[in-house]
């Protein structure tokens, strides 16, 4: 018996982190232990990670797939991962990855 998505009623697929993901509508759900209630939200603005590197000075670097310069220009200028902010700092065309560093200086642009 499979568990159904609370949004589209499609089948949910379990991840190793304990989340249930719906491949039909990109919804992620979490079932709290010892509780029948589910928390669901639709995922938006997701960026896939290739890997995470740790430099000797403690800086964390997120690597994301980036096949060409057009893809690089379309990436978000900053992202958050596990509560830490990372700024887009470069692209390696040979490895086809872009880099987000935890020590990149960033500011929030204000409207007006």
C-alpha cells in the first residue's frame, strides 16, 4: 500500500532523510513520528547540488550543475542551505559547475 500525496493524490516516494516526495507535483511531505498529521509544502526555486566542499579555512562551497554560461547567468545570485547563506562566486566551464561560497559578501537590494 502506498501513501498518497495530500496535494495531487499521486504516490509518494520515501527519501533517506525521512521525507516523502511526490514526483508528479514536486511536493515534499514529512510525517512526524508517532503522529498521523502530515506537513506538506510545494517546493519552488530549488537548485540541485552536485557536492559540498569544505576548505581548510572553514569556508563551505556548494557546487551546482552549470553546463554553460547561459545557465550560469540564470542561477540565483545567492541561496540558503541549512540556514547558511551562500553567494554565487564563479563558474568552471571545464567541470560544468558553479560555486556558491559561505564567505561571499552579500547585501539585500531594497526596492525603490
